[in-house]
C-alpha cells in the first residue's frame, strides 16, 4: 500500500508518530463499527485529503490484519470501502469541487453529494443509512475543534452519531509533510497561496505568502506548504462577522486573536539610535 510504504520509508520521525497514532485510531474505529456504519465527511480541503489517504491506508491495514494475510488485501486497497459525503455548496470554489469529484473517480469512492445545510443533510443521511460514526478532518486550532476529542459524540440538537477525528492533534506542518512525503494530489488552490479554504466569498490567498516581482510589480503567491508559521493558516479567511462589500472583503481576519499571540509571552521592542536624534527630539 503506497501510503504506508511512503511513510515507513521516510525519515521524518514526527510524521511517522503522527501517522501511526492516526492509523491506530482508524483501526480501533473499524474494530468498533462495521464499515457500512461509518462515513467519511470529505470536502476536498487539505485536511480532508490527508484523512482520505489515512483511511485508505487504515482500511487496507485493518483488512490485512483481519485476514491475517500479512498485508495482501484482495484488491490492494484500490476500492475505497467507506461511504463518503460531500456537502456541496454554490459558494464553493470550482477548484474544490473539481478536485473532490476527481478524487472520487481516482480512488473509486462512492460519494453522496448533499445539497442541504450540515444538520439537515446529516439528519437525512442517518435516516436513509445505518451510519453511526463519521470521520472528519478536524484539527486542534480549527474553530470547530473546541471541546472535541478523537471520538466525540455529536452535539446536543444534532442527530446522534460519533464524530471521529484521527488528525485532531496534527499541525499545519504535519499535514503538509504528509501530503508531500506521500506525493498525493491536492486541490490546486494550495499552490496559489491559499492556506485554508472556505467559500468564494470569504477566502483569499494568504498575504504572508505574497511576493512581488521587482520589475513588473506583479503580485504572486508561494504555495501553501511554504507558510512558515502554521498558526497563521487562516490569515486568508474572513472573520465570520466581517461583511463583504461588492464581492470584496471589507476586512480579513488573520485567524489569530491578539491574546493568543501575546499570552504567556513578553512583548519586547528594540530601538537603534544613531547619534543623538532621540535626545534632540528628531527621531520622529
Ligand atoms: C459531518 C459533520 C458533522 C458535524 N457535527 C457537528 C456537531 O455535532 N455539532 C456542531 O455544532 N457542528 C457540527 N458540524 C458543523 C461543523 O462543526 C462546522 O460548523 C462546519 O464544519 C462549518 O465550519 P466552517 O464554518 O469552518 O465552514 C458538523 C459538520 C459536519 C460536516
Ligand atoms: N462541505 C463539506 N463537506 C463535507 N465535509 C466537510 C465540509 N466542510 C467541512 N467538512 C469536514 O470538516 C473538516 C474540517 O474542515 P476544514 O475546512 O477545517 O478542513 P479542510 O477543508 O479539510 O482544509 P482547509 O482548512 O484547508 O480548508 C473537513 O476535513 C471535513 O471532514
């Protein structure tokens, strides 16, 4: 199985540990729930893409252990056995839609396209299918991760199912290390400077990846995997309450509250003085 092989052959020890822990969670989930009772919530984003490949590897390894065949699962892990759901929205980027559909075709994924809001869509899904647990690509740091663990029952008021978050403890760097080491395809927007993708109305490339051509002054963006500080991955996402004006954003949040940046740290500033400008009042 190419994902498992790529990780085993790489020399990134941290990535190996993250991978092994996520595979452990997936294998326990598959031991708890029959495969017909689990689903993957996939939206073509980077975290979803990581999860998809972890599940491909996890299903393969689980099946191999069940068969006690030393890794020789019948179809080499080519058919993806988990029902997959995609909440398609008219405000999704076309690149996200096309990548999602492409992934479904490449990996033989049975994908249910749901054109309802999350809650109503899940209610309909659970009514029509025996789904009891859903894999999500939620990570600590996502606003929706607050209070969640690797296995978290859905919230009160939501239909009852188990949310399973195998990459909850993965960092931005872990996500990119995995995608690059495994050499898997990801949505093209990430190569255009998008580091976290919401809707077309609230997402722009991450300004921290912006470069300017010194001759033409043309603005370009480096790929997402070059973002040095993963805490700023949501810098291209608008705040929930910021308003869009004529399709443009009136304000963009960097996704970090100032108190997050400052908590527990001492702020320092340096001033270099040459001569006696400060003392003579000329410094400003
Ligand atoms: C499969 C699935 C299960 C979810 N379960 C819950 C839930 O139990 N409780 C809840 O408050 N939100 C739930 N949500 C909603 C998400 O927490 C979140 O609001 C949604 O992903 C939108 O995030 P965004 O605003 O960053 O796009 C669920 C979403 C999905 C796709
Ligand atoms: N429209 C959707 N359809 C299906 N699942 C979704 C949808 N939106 C969110 N999810 C689930 O929630 C998870 C977290 O979403 P989030 O937007 O944080 O991550 P991502 O889209 O994978 O990556 P990125 O942060 O780069 O956009 C997804 O990995 C997926 O499991």
